[in-house]
């Protein structure tokens, strides 16, 4: 902005320059985010025994196959041994369905 200010000036230059930059795809792609970062920045506790601490995540959507036409997978990972468990399920399962699955 200061560089533009040294070369030229008009009554609404600051507003016009801001509008131009906010509508420019190249500027938006190269502009670094200045807000709060996503996610929780907390330490994940260490595990001393298997299956004391687990991580869970969904893999979806998948191509439905088999008799039950599963289209998602619940992945459970043991933090201690890094042993995964893959449970086939449906993408639209409720929290109760997931609790029964586990």
C-alpha cells in the first residue's frame, strides 16, 4: 500500500486498492492466513499399555461392495502398539450405531 501511495493518489485510493486485492485470485492464493489456526493444540497423552489411548477416524465415502453394501470404514488405532482395527460401516450411521459397532 505504501508503495502505491508514493506513485499515485486519488480520493478513494485505499478503498479501491483493497477491493482490487481482495478480488484478485493470485493474491488470495499467495496471502498467508493470519487468523487462529485450526485444531486443538494440546499434547496427546502417552500410553503405557495397549488400548489405553485410541484414535478413531472415518474413511468415507467408499465404493459399496458385498451383501451389506458398506460405504464407509471406521478406523481405530491403538496409540501404544500402532495396531489398527478397520470396521466396515455405513456413511449415514448414527452415533448410537457407532457406539454399538465399537
